[in-house]
């Protein structure tokens, strides 16, 4: 499960972390061990939607 790491403002204002992975929706960055992980825009949107709706059913039309 991803945990929320403080407020950052803009979009949803949160950063999510799991072990060495950090998802920053405000800056649209994904990092693993402080190294950037490059994703296509659609893949990033999908990951963000799934993380933000952790534990809930997400309709395909949500992303």
C-alpha cells in the first residue's frame, strides 16, 4: 500500500511512497531509489489513478 507523504498543493497535493518508490503527482514524477522512472503520459495517469484509489474499484472510464 502506498502512504501519503505530506502536502504539496496543486492537483491532489500529495506524494505517495512504497519502499523505495515515490510517486509525485504534482510534478508528475516517479522515482525508485532516487532515480527517475520514465513513463508515457497515459501510463503515469493510470498509475496515479490506481494509487489514489487504492482499495477501491476503478472504472476503465476513470483514466
